[in-house]
């Protein structure tokens, strides 16, 4: 028979680890509350993801800049990760336009620093509370080329839409040359082994033209409007 756990023996610097973790809950709650207060009235929004490592002269930076400015002038606010690279380009493009530029910054030991092109700036310690803000207030996701963090955010989007935990919306992968290899693998391996189905492939759209990104988002909402239905609102409350 296993001995009962003695949680009070889990000490860290003389303080119970359990006590520290319990208090951490309030910090996490505070991140959610700040996010809800700042973003609830800012809609419709488009979340743009992508690499933090791209310099200003890179074509993906410049394409992100163009996409974000077009979305902003079309009436959208733009949400990015608030850092350098694609995130900076997204905020910078939105800042040039008429919509709000929103940055959701994450505290990291390297790479991440806040860019100056933000009307609304929030700072997070926890990836999961930050990701909720990306998803909860977005009418569409635009996924530029990126690394593991971008893949993580893409997988989160796909999972939430696939499982009905958030509403069906455009998930646009920009630059077919970058994404086609991944999609081919989805088809040749995941679909072939039955870990996804054919309909799941329709969750994403691959585009190469910034104007086509804006058009695809408007086409999706042409007949239904941007506001979530009552059922979708309920799902978003439970995101």
C-alpha cells in the first residue's frame, strides 16, 4: 500500500511548494482578467502569428506588414505576439492603418522584446493564458512562416476549431512554398493512418497574396456577419 503524500514536506526556501503554487493561481487569474478587460470591446480582430527572427528587409516581414495594414484599413484590429520579426511587422502594419494594434507579449530569456507599434499592450508570464487571448477574440488566424512557437499556435487553432471549442473561422497559412511540405505530410501520413479525416484538411487555406487574405476573411463572413452566434458565444465562454 502506498504511503500518503506529505505535501508540507515539499519545501522551497523554507516555504511550502504547495503554498507557492496555490498563490500562483492568482497571478494566472490576473493575466486572464487583464486580457478580458482590455480586449472584450475590441472587435473584430485577426490574430497574426509568425517568426520572431526575421529582419525588416525579409520578404515575409514586408508581406506581413502589408497584410496587417490592409486588415487594419478594412476595419479589423490586429493581434500579434508583441515582439520582433513577424510580430513587429503585424503590429507596425496595423499601427499604420485605422484599426487597433494589439501586442500580447511573453516574458522569455531571449528573442522576445516588446515592439513600439502597439495601441494596446499586455504582458504575460504564461503561454497558456496568452494563447487564450489570441484565440478568444479572433475572427480569423493568419499564420506566417515561423518556428516551433508558430507551429504550437497553429496546432492550438486547429484543435480548438476541429473540436468545436471555438467557432469555425478562416485559418490562413501564408506562403505555399513554406507550408506545402507540412500539408503534404498531413495527407501522406496523418490522413493515411486515420489520425485526421479528409474534412480536417479543409480547416486551412493556403494563400500567397496579401489582398487574397483580406478577401478570404470577408468571403467567410459575408453571409453571417462577424459577431458570434449565441451558441458560439457560449463556447467562447468555456474556451
